[in-house]
């Protein structure tokens, strides 16, 4: 009997314990469900069955039935299933097991309640892209397990709580795009696990303290579009893991610390400040052993920088140096594939020359000029032959003339405002691959290219013998400058050109159905182009000659 009792007692006691705990768990589940219902966020489609709250859209429970996650909302949820409302309508004290709150872009408003600090198990608090107002509650500093705090794109005001510095496990801190004021609390430097910090687009003031740049794991630091003043601290060199540094649109002054050159940065944006000094000491050695070898993008525009432009910058993908006091020549031997966006001092693109001497020898080296002007192009197919004939005659007459230094407009990534990136042209035709060729003439081949914005253009690449002859350079540029003001219904528009000893092409507006020659060769299309239309074509071209003849003659010394 004793042995039987010994065997049965544990089973009986366990069963009794389960009977005791069952009502407690049910009560807890009901309390959590009632808290969700009282928020008013879910429509009656969900709230009619309180026992199924773990199956509501955006709600996740653990094995014990406790609510551990609210959000994100599945994309399959009907629009009318989520009603939104004020955040403080949710009783957070009734949801102590919450691990994740992700309510981004869900039409929530009001203030962030202080009771949210009681969620001791919370690891992710994501409330971005709503309409929250008021300040960030200091009680957030009690969320000791928090990994991500994402309160971006709201209307939060007030100062950044110093208590955030107590979040020892925090890795992601995003407070951008609010109306926060005051200084950046130095207590944030205690966040030894922090990887991403973004306070941009607020109204923060003060200076960047040396303590702020002592977080060893920080990879992203964004403080752009604030009112931060002072200098960039030299201690920034201690951010040995930093990949992205954005401090643009502030009131920073002083010099760029040379320690930045040793960081593994991929992007630097210091534009729209009052930074001064030279950039050679910082960027002159990038790409070499011991210095930054991964840098891709640099924006130093709208500052007070002076001195020469380091050659190493031209190896990057994107460089913006506009609106400074930089000066001096640009190396001639840089690769033909320029960065996607190169903006030079005061909005000018310097000539790619090793020196400013205009001797014949050096002038022949100044043959890389990428200029995109809003100019008109060749004068119909009948006029095209005459245009290039004039082009060749002028080239012969300019054989004795040295090529002077020239400056062109800046060029940007494709936005088709007259400024075009060379690299995008090459990509659009896969480096002028034959499958893109739509025609060949005596002076070059025409390629069809679709730009990143969907627009189609025609590229006329001149034959190698034309592109390799340096005596054509000045004549080529003069012809384009003449054409820049021409507008006529019978003249195809020229968007720009590239002049280089290895790469010489024109960029035209693309016209469907090909050339007049091709139409006349096709019997069906030739019939469609009846005599009335043909006479009108001749009249149109003749009218173009009459209207624009003075411009053409102005550059003809004969």
C-alpha cells in the first residue's frame, strides 16, 4: 500500500496543481484579451470572440497563452479591421509578458504613456510613422532588456531623456523626423551595445560631445538637419566600426579631423555646414593600405573648404564638392568611368587636365569633357550629312589652333534636366553592345538606350577614327555650343555629348520609326509617305536652314 501511495502521490499532486493553476491562467488570458479590446484598435470582426484573441491580426502569444507581441499588422488584413486610436487606450500593465510592440504607420496618436516603462520583458518598441505628440517618457529608461527603440516620423517634442543611457542592451536607436529639442545627452555614450543611432531631422542644439563618439560598436551615426554647432570631435576616430557618418545641414565649423581617414566609412555627408580647411589630409590617402579602403560616397558641398582636390576622390562612386573654394587641376589619367555624381567647386566641372598650360601637346590631353547641355541636334537626315561635312572642314581649319581650357556644366545622376551621368549611358547600352544598335552611317552608329527613369534616347557613337583625332575637339565643342539655342519642329533635340579620345558620342531625342532613308526603302511605309508629306518634309528642313543659318555661319571663318 505504501509503495502504491508513493507512486500515485506525485501524479495526484500534479493534477491538483493543474486544477489550481488553470483558473489563474484563464483569468490572465481574459485580462489580456480585455486590455486589447479596451484599446478600441481592433474591429468587432475580431473582438466578438474574446477567447481567440491570440488569433487576432497582429497578436502573437506564447505557449502559455500570454500575449507577447502586438504587431506588425499583416498586409492581408482588411483596411477596416484596424481602427487605430490613441496609444494610451491600451492598458500596458495588463500585458506584462510583452516582448515586442511594432505599431508603425497604424494611425495611432496621442502621447506615449509612462506605464510602458513597466514592460520589463520588452525588447522591441517600434512606434514609427504615426502621429504621437508630447515628450518621450523618462520611464522608458526602465526597459532594461530593450534592443530597439524606434520612435521616428512622429511629432514628439521636448528633450531626449537622459534615462535612455540606462538601456544597456540597446542596439538600435531611431528618433529621427520629430521635433525634439535640447542637446544630445552625454549619457547615451554608456550604450556600449549601440550599433545604429539616428537623431536627424529634429531641432537639436549644442555640440557633439567627445563622449558621444566613444561607442565602440557604432556603425551608423546620423545627426543631419539639426542645429548642432561646434567642431567634429577628434575622438570620432575611436568609432572603429563606423560605416555611415551623416552630419549635414547643421552649424558645424572648424576642420575635418584627419582621424576620419582611418575609419572604415562607406559614406560621409558633411554638406551644408561651415567647415573649413583642406581635404587633402583627410582624403588624400583613402584607398591605400592603412587608410579607408571601402569609401564609396562623399558629400562635402556647401562648406568653406579650400585647397586642391585629392585624386583618390575620383575613384569613388559618388562625390559632391560643389560650393566650396576648392581649386586646381584634376588628374588627366583618371579612369573614363566617372563617379555617378561629381559636383565641382561653385557648380563648375573643371577640365580634366594635368596642368593649365594650353600648349598643343597638353591641349590634346584635355580631351575628356563630359558636358550635357539642353541643346538641339542634327538638322534632319537631309541636314545631317551637310552638318558633318561642315564639321570635317572646320576640323581641318582648327588643326593649328591650340585647345584652350574649358569648363562645362555640372552633371548628376539621371534626372533629365540636362545633366546626365556618363556611367548610366554606358550601362543603358551595356557598353554599346551590338544588340542595341539601330543604325549605322558614314560617321558613326546609332544606339537605342532606355534610361533609368524609363525615357528612351538615341546615342550616336562616332567611329573610332573620328573619336581618336584630337583636332576635332574644339570644332566638336563649338558645334554643340551653336546648337544649344536651336529649337525647331523639324530638328531632333540634342540632349548632350561626350568628348573623349576613347569615347565620343552624341545624345539625341529618340524618334520612332527610324530615318527618312529607312522609310523610303520600305515599300509599305514609302506609300504612306505620300508626295504631300514629302514636300512638307523638304519645306520644314529648308525652313530650319533659313531660320538658323546665321548661327551656323557665325562660326565659319570662311
